[in-house]
C-alpha cells in the first residue's frame, strides 16, 4: 500500500508533464505555420461537416453541396433543437408557387458555443394547407429555383457576420460568442428568380403577421428585418429545457475560451483543439446536429406512413 500510492502519484506527475510539453509543442507548431496552410488545413477538416471557414470574418458558413441538403426540413427539427443545445428564434414563411407550397425559413440564436443565423428555402411535393404544415416534410429545391440571399446578423446593433450567396441554405456562425436570441437581429435581402415568386413570398410574409411597412420591395428584390418573430416559437412550450440548454452553452463556452486562451482567431483555436483534444474538435463542429435531423426525419416518415394507412 505504501508503495502503490507513491507510484500512482509519480505516474500522474509524469502524465501531467507529458501533456504540458505536448501542449507547448502544439502551440509552437501552430505559431510557425503559415496562415494559408492553416486555412487550407482547417477547411479540409470542416468540409465533411458541411461547412467552410471564412478568415475575413472569422466565421463558418455552409457549403452548397453540404450533406444537410439531403435531409430537407420538417417542423420536428425546430421542436427538438434545444435537446442538442440549439436555442434560436425561427420564422417559417410559407407561400404557394408553381402548384406547390414553398417555405423560406429564418433562424437566429445560439448553437452550442456559436452565435449564428440561417436562411433556407424548401418546398413540398404539392399544395399544403396551413394545418398540415407541421406534419409535412419539405425538400430542398433545385439550383435553377434558388434565390440570392444576403443576411447580416447583429448583436445589439453590432454586426457579427454578413453572408451573401445564391444558396439553398445560407448560414453564418461566429464561434466563441454568446447571445440570447432576443438580442439578435437579422437583416435579410432576397433576390428572387421571378416576379411571381417574389409576390407569392410577400403574400406569405403578410399572412405571417408582417406589416406592409416592414417589407421593402424593389423589382425582384425584397428586404426586411427579422428581430421579434411573428410566429409562435417551438421553444415557448419548453422554456425550462431551453433555459437549461443556454446554461450549458455558457458553461461550454467558458471552457472553450479557457482552453484556447493562447489564440485569438477561431482558425488557430480549432486547429489547436484538433491536435490537442480531437474529441473536442469533433464536438465543436456539430453546429447543426446530424443525429437530430435523422431522428426527426424518421419520426416524420413514420407519422406520414400512419396517416396514409388511416386514409386507406
């Protein structure tokens, strides 16, 4: 007994020294690495997660060919988001166009240790009534029907990110930042491929509760601000769960800032985590949790099969 205890202490001391030397070696390696090499390395690592890093703004944004495109959208995604530490305001705007029900949805809020915003466009297989929208699986649209999105996210009037692209799901995430959804505002500008699609979308906004004075239209271009949602939020019925998720987000954010305090840019912080704590790096990059989407999609498919059997 008198021998085992000192041996354990010695072993722990050796492990601590090895971790300390390894940490110093990783920091030195990153400091000597050229910026271009670090940028290429990080984008290689995050591309399988469906994102790329923009050094000019120190943010992450989604790829056009991201794997998330195969999953589409259903209401259960938003309903179950707080289970995966995603607490956001969402605004689904549905409109009828070309014999189908389309939807453009906006999101802004906290995604783990990321503050971010999203805008996505989806459509159903046919016309869907208002009562059926929560049980409908929407699909992503083909490239020829995609609008041009431009979004600027503000935290108390301070711009966090600006992204602009013709896209099916345009996003911007600032890692290492915390904000409650209510203190964020998203300035949105959309250029549609046709006047008919623009007018259908504006009618959908009016149906959601937007006033005509809140919408600016110029030719095929519409702009507005998404601050206070006009639709009922899924998290309103789960306030305690959402508050607990935000509490966890603050704790994880403090740990992240503490562990990566030697670096300023997210690029350096994540490369350091990849070398020093690979499991932490993988956890950081699940900005939109893959399992939550698969689980929600399976639930939606089961619900639709039950409904079809009931109709028969």
